[in-house]
């Protein structure tokens, strides 16, 4: 296999100030695998550089949703559209927008230990809000916040606190209430992201942040992290070639993705990121904007 650093050697590296992600406010109730907190400053700069204020920022693969939430809280866009196919994740967004009263009460009252966590994880939710609560518990107690089938519970966790080591009920309650105050400016779809992109295809004031699951290049990271990881990337690229608004997509640095982009004359940049082993890695930024 080609060395990751050799792929896309001709693609310019986006130079930007090194940003301390601690300066990015944590708006999301999720700790999300593959979450893009580190990209928020780049997205801010991209939004600020557009020659229109987006009426809608559409995130067709929302996950933890840190990018659209930040744009909304910073008042850089009028509305955000959150799309997530995983019904467990989507239930959290739906509940926060509809009425999070019950969810917040459950979070605040939860007495966390291995037995209570196991009982919630084994339960079969009958309502969207029950599903949302189970997702929050899973996300806070499973290793790496991974919600995909087969993920395991944290054993020792931080400071030997086990399953409770990532449980911050007051912080979660605060974030959920804060998001709910923006409910009139948030639309949630528990659906496939592609038809929702198509819905906004002709809106010139739309902007799209696109961070799909990706499993090419033999790494298959996406299949371990998410329940939904199969995607028709070609169809996604064809859709993005037809949108009237501006978009920013992020992908692993992989030759197939570079080919799909170059075939459509998209603009490619590489952005440095550190992987878990502190090796220099690049992620691709793809836009329909000339640089
Ligand atoms: C790379 S993650 C997004 C991470 C997100 N940008 C964040 O910062 O937290 C991709 C997400 O897309 C979701 N997904 C996968 N296939 C989808 C589809 N066809 N439509 C909508 N969402 C999908 C996955 O469940 C996962 O949550």
C-alpha cells in the first residue's frame, strides 16, 4: 500500500495558525468518534470568506454536530439542518429540539454505576426520548464514545473512575438546554443525508458541511466507529457538483477521493492533523471554491 504521506503529494497544504482546540467551546452533548472540533476554526474562516451569509448550513452526516452547532451559536448562519441516519444518534437531536425536559431530568437523576449502566444499555426503548437517553449513556460509558455494535464499556476510565469517568450530568444538561433555545433555527432529519442534500441543491444561499463515513484504503476505520458506514461516494460527489451553494467536504487522504474530486474540478487542500500515534497525517478539504 502507498504511504499515506505520499498520496496527494501535489495537493497544497492549507496553512493556517495552529489552533488550540481548547479555545473551541464544546456545544455538543456527544463525545463523537471522528468528531471535528479541531476543524471548527477552519470552518469559521471558510464561512467568513463566503460572499453571502448562509441562510442554511446543511450537515448531511451530523454525528456529534459540533460544526453546525458552532456556526449557529456564533451566529454565522441563519439556520442549521442536521441529518443523521443512525436512529440512536438522531433520537438525541430530535429530543433536544422537540422537548428535552424528560431527557434532562433523567440525566440529572441518574445514579451511575456498572449495574445501572448495564440496565440502561440492555433496555429496549419504546419512545424517541428513551432511545435518546440510552444513546447518551452509551456514548458516555463506551470506549471512545463509540456507538457501533460491538463497542465495549470503559473498564477503568479516567482516574480509575470506571464507567463514571466521562459522566458530567450538569454539563450535559446545560448543553442540551442551550441547544434547545435555538430550536426555531434547527431542523433535524433522521434520514439518509443524500436526498436532503438534493432538497437544498438549488438554494444559492445554502452552505454544506460534508463529513461522511469513509472506509476506503483498507483502513476500515469507519466500519468500527459507526453502524452506518457504507456510502455511494460517487453519488455524493455527483450531488455536490450540482449544488448551487458552497460546500466544504472532509475526507481521509485517499487516492480514490482525490480522483473523484479532480474529475469534477473541485478544489483540494490538505490539512495537517495528528493521529493517535502522533504521526503527521493529512485530511483532505474539498470545496467548490477557487483558491
Ligand atoms: C464522520 S461521522 C461525522 C462526525 C461529525 N462531523 C462530528 O463532528 O461529530 C459520519 C456520520 O455519518 C453518519 N451516516 C452514515 N451514513 C449516513 C447517511 N447515508 N446519511 C446520514 N448520515 C449517515 C454516521 O452515523 C456518522 O454519525
